[in-house]
C-alpha cells in the first residue's frame, strides 16, 4: 500500500519574515534615494532662485546707477536751482546720496545731507524691522526723464516764458510740476506755474515760471541768479530741452515683503507713488562709494556713505557743486533662497559688483 505524499502549500512564517525584512530594506533604500533626490532638487532650485534674483537685482540697479546725474547732456553743466523749497528727488546737483545703516533702524547720511529729507514713506518702511532681521544701506539716484522736448524759440531774457516744440505724442508737464531745462553748458530747476498746449502742433507750447507761485514756488521769475557769470545770460536757445523730474529719480532700499514679513525684499520708490516691491529674498545690500576728492574723474577711495562730504557750495560763477563726487558704486548683495531647506535656514550667497557712474567723473 502506497502512502500519499503531502506537499507543502503556501509559505512558512520564516519565509514571510525574510520577505518582509527584504521589502523593508528595499523600501528604506528607495526612501533614502527619494529624500536625497528631493534635497538635491531643493538645493539646485534654491541656488537657481538666488542667482536669478541676484542677476535681476544687479541689472535693475545698474541701469539707474549708470544714469544717475543724467540731465540731457554733459554732466559738467552749471545748474541753478530756482525753487524756494528744493525738491529732494529733483536735486540734480547731488545725483547720488547714500545712507549707511548702523542697525536697529538707525541710518547715517553723508555730510551735508539731512536724513529727514528722505521721503516719509521710505523712512517708515526701513525703521520697523523685527529684532532678528538685518538692516541694509539705502541709496538715492537722481536724474531727469530720458525724453525731453526742445525749445522752439530762443529766449532774450531769463524771465521770459519758455517756448517749446509742440509734439502730439509728448506728455507735457502740468502746472506745479518741477522740471529741468538745460543745454550742454547750463541748466535750471524750476516749477511750472502755467502751461498752454495749443491743439495746432504748428504753434509752440508756452511754459510760465512766475515767482512765488505753485506748491513749491520759484524764488524769482528768472531762471538764473543775478550775480557772477550768470549775469547777462539771455536764457535758453533752441539747442536746449526741457525734462520732467517727477518719476525719474528713485530710492532703493530693503524692507519686509508685503507677502511675508519674515522675508526681506528690495523695494523702489520714486518719491511720488507708493514704494514698489521688486525682488524677494534680498537679505542685505551693502554699498561702498568710489569718491573723487580731487575732481579728476577717478575714485581716490571707496567709502561708506557716512564718510563722504556732499556739502553743496555756491561758486562765484553761480554754479553749485559738492565737496566730493561719487564716480562709482560698489554693491554687495546677500541673497537667500526664501524657502527653508529641510528644516534648516534658507541657503544664502553673496554677490559683488562695481558700477561706473557715466554722468560723473569725466562723463564716460
């Protein structure tokens, strides 16, 4: 009699435990690979964001830095300021003004510059950080608008109305607007007290500049002082042009982001409208200025803003100049990735670049 063989079906407990152990080992390896890939991706993405934000920041700053002091022609012009109350953003005599941070919402201006002149909305934004956030330097860059309109009829006296070419596609300044008129030798800052723009473009636009009128007001009806080499000037001829000042000069500063107060961003203000948030993740901006002390067009030293003398002096010929000129600017950025990296602080990188100011020091 044959006995029937009984074959084992299924798996034993030992085999099951071995299979579970192998599966756990494989899954653990897969998780480690996934986490490693995720960390690598986050790191690479963070570095890409940092590089993009740094490049964008330096590109924006470079355009305004290189154009600081632009007034339609050579920087070596005599500028008369005819305003009763000079406008902070329109003071072309001092095209670059920096403010050095001392931390804790304290800033020091160069000699000859008053911190209180900085637009109120900027001052309020740069003094209220949380205690664990870093403060940055501030820089003001002044210039005229890039597009001007030519004088159509030469003046015989500096008190005469200004006649301008009538362009259909040009936005002429309104009354009470601060403007600049200049040629390659001289210029004047004044407030428009009246303007007439004929519908017929064959007729000239008439700009008035009466004394004591308007929100800021003109000291006199003359575009020039009555002493020194200004004496005898007839005004401006057809080689001169008028430029608007509003909206062209800017202040750059770092303040908490609108979207998240823990993130610092680069901001810009034109002194008229509310400040504009530009780029998040700009942790600090440190600025050094190339100072030309002997007026030869090259920097004698690089200095922080609080060690520069920008006191404006009146020359015998009626021109105004600063004790020292800023001919280049060195920017050092600290940029972060904004997002934390696996529970750690955001990664940071530093970038440094030096810019030549085209309209200062030799006009290169």
